[in-house]
């Protein structure tokens, strides 16, 4: 055991100094690591007053239940980024296998994601919504944090449409949650349970 009064843990400053001296990960190395980390698939919609926008995201996750908060990252390269950054509210759609075409549509550049009026509606509060999603959450944007070439959006849930936990619709074999892994779409079910 050290007997000095100094902490055995390096300070934050010394960690940053060490990191500066070490090899810095390249963008390709970083992407390769996360390519092997599966992520749930969601579609984010918003309308900041210039018309509806949508994008597919694999960076959505909950960070608090009280208050109910979720986050997602928004690439500066996305055509929907300016409108979503400006929006006061968004709708986060959590997708299943039956919604693969929606995920692909909202991940494709240069297309009108709202061309088919049968696929979407507006909520009473005005936000565009794909109500066929397994679950969707309408929320208020409470924080926007610049992070490299992205913006991290923090959202407080205002309204949730989701099956109850004990409902057969919540079972993985029925919901078939959509997952993205190594540039391939997958679905979860009883077959994938360990």
C-alpha cells in the first residue's frame, strides 16, 4: 500500500497527457470496432417548420427513467440534421423486422421519405409519425451537445406508444427487434436467445 498522501490513481490531466502521447485511433479503426457491436435500429422524425424529415439511427438508447430521457447522435452529414437540430420535439421509432423497408428508406439519401401518405401520419401535436413501428416515443429536445462531427441530442419522453411488458406483442418472437451488425440487418427472436 502506498504511504504517501497522493492518490494512486492518475489525475484526469495526466490521463489526457498519456493519451496524447499514445497512438490515436483512426476513424477506420474506430468504425471497425463498432462494426462488430450490434445496435438496435430506430427512425427519428421531426418537423421544425420546414416540412417533415426522417433518418435511420443506431445510436438511440435510454439514459434515465426518472425523468424519462433518451439520447441519439446526429451526424452533421445527414440531410435531416439541420431540421432535427432546430426541432423542439422529435419522434423516435423503435423498429422490428417488419419495418426493414422503412429503416432502409430513411437511411437512403436523396429520396422523399414521406412520398407515400399511407406510411405516415401527423400526431395531434404535429410531429410526423410512422405508427406501424413496434414502439414510438414523442419527446422534447432538452439538450444539444456538439460532439466531433455529430450532435448528441437529449430527449425527454412526453408520450410513449408501446406494448405492455406482459403483452404477447412485446415478446421477441413477435416484435422481432431490428438490429444492425457489421453492415447487415438482423432480427432478434427466440432463435437468438442464449
